[in-house]
């Protein structure tokens, strides 16, 4: 979905909170203007060159900006693009740490915390940090940290950093006469944004993305050659008015392998968890256990986060994964098969398969759509009441593209005929329903109003409202903290009388706002990331 002004405001607020106003100004300029080179960025922000360079180094270090090289009339030029999703992920670090604690253990969680805090680190820096945290430099601590690092990489929670300045090639243009394509093919063909193209060009090959060398600081020839070839052509000289990211990381003499948290894998885990909990609420615990087993067994084979269907898996593999968990050991094979039929509707039957060899694939997209429907319907219920909820539910669950007349809506939704037009007008005014006027040739009535729900438009509108609410919530939280600075700076034992009441009020407000932001972010991920 397109990032709205409210979404940009929210992202800038996050950067301001974490890195200050100067860095936020550079980030805001990139979010609003798109990719810019260093010179254009200095002119747009009206900051000094050193301030812009320092801000960019901070943003790159924390994975909020990706440099890339693009050919221009003056030759190869380095440009910078803000990575919007990674900025929002900064408020999800607690969720990511909870995922690792649940999937692995607290030791791995502590190791990951260092990467989330510093953005990018070498393997040796991670080991040194583990030694400092344990206040010991024993080989036992070093070996344990090394083992935990391997576990994080094996689970794909940690990955190698992208290429520092990959060459972005021109978007491929179709040559020759255009061949007619089917409707489904046209719908499937979605043009990539420049941000997606840059991130794809910078991402290391799968063969080395999760490759661990025996020596943490050993030069990696394959990555070095790949980065060099993707950064500039042979014989080309890069303009040195740009930042040299390599110098900042000390990689002039040899390639230094940097590691970072793999946000994609964390969002995948959170998406899977949301699907499992939705199945548990709609069906039963057994179906949830089976779905969790399917997703866990195929997680490494998923090529993207927003996958429509789970990777096909045979019955034997699913059952072995189910009974591998404590919750699944009480399920028989017949119960597992019944849950799979409930989740999949029917197996992916292809000619030549025996019954036990038929692969099953779960429609994850449908589960996410049901969650999105529930979220929007709950908003309509709280804001407009039960009658509006029934009307909206009727329109949103009807066949795509179908219009309803006002009287038909009143009859089907069991809403009073006098109240129905008023409710529909409120929903239309707030962009929750779409209305069209049809002219009739009959003498009785010249015009009739028909109504429908455009889900894609409504979903974007709801997401924009969520961004705006999150922005206001963070801003209000900062305001409350500033207002109560005197209270928080006073030692606990000295908070008496009125000061104690203020402290208790602030702690209560802070807890409520923090929980609200967590729930709001869950809804944001549902519409933006899932």
C-alpha cells in the first residue's frame, strides 16, 4: 500500500525519538522526496555537509537508509533511499526479542539485543559484547556466544548486511509487439517500486546471505567480488563528494562481514502467529496446532512474507511435525487430516498421487483477509453502532463489484428504512462506503442511490487512520513524559504527598499508552506487513 502523509509523520516521529531532530530532518526529506544524492540532500535540508553525512551514517548503520549507485549523465552517482518498513520495525524490537526467546532461548535473545541496539556489528564485536555482558572473558562464554550466534543465523533471525552501494539497473522495458495477456496475468503483474528494486539489488545471494565463516573477520572473496561488481563498472571512478560507507566500517583494506537482524523473518513469524491465533479463535485448538506445525515445517522454504499459500506438504511430514510438539501428541492422524481439510478445503490433488502422498497447502491470504475484515468491522461497530456494523458487514461480504440499493440494504441488514440513508451517508462521508447515483427512466423516481464497499480503498483509509492515531499516541506519550520530568527525576523514596499522586498517575498513563501502542502496531502490521 502507498505510504501516506500520516505514515511519513509517524516514521519521522520514530526517528526523532531515537536519533534527534537533525537525523529526522534528513530522513523526512528522503521519505518525501524519494532517492537523492548527497548534494541534493544538503540543498534540500539546508544543513551543513558534515551534518548530513553524519545523519546518513547513523541511518545506514541502523538499516533505515540504503545507499545505491545509479548511472547519470555525470557518470555513476551514489543516491540514498529511506527504507520505510525498517523505520517502523524500530518500535517492534520487543516483539522480535520475544519471538527469539520463545523459538530459541534467553541467551540468543541477549545476543540479538546487541544487534538491534547497534544496527550492524561484526561477529567479533558480538562476541566481545557477550563477554562484556557476562563480565568474563573465559573460553566457555566465548564458545556459548558463538553457538548462540550460529543458532540465530541458522534460524534466519540474523543475516549478512546488504551490499553497501549496489548498482541499480534500469527497469526492464518490454521490447517488440505486446502479446495479449489473460486477465489473471495482468493482475499478477505488479510493477516494483524503486525501494523494492534497490533492496533486491543490495540483498546478498542466498548462498552467502546466511553463511558463517570460521574466522569472523576473514575476507570473503565471493561477497567482495559481488559487491565490487555490483557497485561500479570496470574503469569507472566514483564521485567522492558522496559518502564512503566502506570507510566508516573500516573496509578499505579487506572486506569486513557485518551482520544485522533479519526483519523479514521476524515479520514472517508474527504473521504465522496471527494466522494460528485466528484459526484457534474460529475453529479449535487442534486446527491451530496443525497449522502451526505446517508453518513451522515450511518456514525456511517461503520466498516472501506475503505469501498467499503455505508451501505444499505431504500428510506424513505434517503429522511428524505435529507430534513433535507437546500440544500435538494427543492428536491422531485422522484428527490431523480432518483439521487439514478444514484449513485447506481440499488437498492439492494431482494425477498419480496416492492418498498419503497428496500435498496440502493452507490459504494464508484468506486467513489474513478474515482478520482484516474483523478489524475494520470492529472499528465501524465502535464508531457508528450496531446498525452501521450490520450494513457495512452486508456490503463488505457481498460479491465484489455488487451494488445494493438503499431499500435492499435496509431489508437485508434489518435496519429501519428511515435510519438506513442517514447511516449510509455517515459511512460515505468518512470513506467507508462508495455511492453512485443511477438515473431511471420511470416517472416515479428519476434517481436511485446504490452502495458498495471498495475494500482496497477502505483498507488504505483505515491504515492511514491508524498511522495518524499512532503518531498522536507517540506524541502524547512524549508530552506526558516531558510534563512529568520532575516527578520521574525525583528518587522514589522522596515522592510523597502530591508528588506521589503525580508519579502514580504518570505510571498508570504510561502503561495504558504503551499497551495501546502495542495493539495499534499489531493492527498496522495486519494491513501493511501481512
